[in-house]
């Protein structure tokens, strides 16, 4: 359980939340819409709470200063859609669609910028 008012203030929680269940709910919702979990961004203090969620083992986990999930899926006109979803009860996500011929470097740079925007959003949510 996470006490959002102290440990997870950047995630807009207002009461005790089971991080493992919240991650499972978010992933299940995205899977229903054709998304694939690609990467997990977690603060060090969130890793233990999220460890309860068994399916996290086969996805890359990267340390960050906010908690979020990277999802991807094919999009129209041979594009690839990526979405960065903040791990919070209040849904907040950033979306980008990449052209089929876009380089991996350009995609990585765009995703890094999305993470910077998410970081700013998460920092602004602190009381």
C-alpha cells in the first residue's frame, strides 16, 4: 500500500492505494484497447510496492523521478502510437504517433521530451 499524501504525492493519490493493483488495472485497460506495455518508469520508493504486480518482470523497469508506464500499439497509416501514462488514479497521459520511416533516434528523442513533460506535470501535482 502507498500512502499517497506522503510517498506518492506526485501521483495525485488522495488515500491509500495498492500500487500493484493500480498498475494491473491500468495495464488491463490499455490491453483491452490494443496497447502493449513496453517500459515501466518507477521512483526507487515505488519499486517495492510495484513488485507485488507479477507481470512487471518481463518489461524493462527504469528508475525515474515519477511513476509511469510506456505503452505502444500500431496506429493508422503504418504509424506507431506511444503513450506515457502516469501511474495515478487520476488518468493523465501523453501521446505521440511516429511515422513508419521515422528513425529510432528521432523516436527516442521524442519519447525523452514526453518524459520531460510528464516530469514537469508530476512535479506540479505535489502539494
